[in-house]
């Protein structure tokens, strides 16, 4: 997305919510915080952006399973 504030072609990126309004009121109405990479202006848009479905560890594609030891389910007791 391009920044509507600076009109210089700055890319918008999602930023974290700060304060009571941003955490509780704006989400109720469907607004998400964005920040411009060039002018650093924070704006609120109804667009959520693309979801990332990348694994947190790129080497591991599967969910690790729990392996009990010989004494039972609690390894350090």
C-alpha cells in the first residue's frame, strides 16, 4: 500500500496498537494501525493487510510431539 499522507510513494506497514483507544475502541469498528516507512505518520485503515502463514522456524515444518521419558510424563521430577 502507498501512503496517502506524504504522496511520495512511501510503503505502509502494520504497527502495534498503542493506548486505550487503539487497543479497545478502534478494533471494535474494524480499524487497523499502519505506519509509513518514509514520513513515519501513523494512520488507521479498515484494511487488515495480508496474513502471514509462515512457520516460526523455517527448518521445522511439523509440530513437535511430546516424548515421555522412562520415569513418566514429567522429565525433571
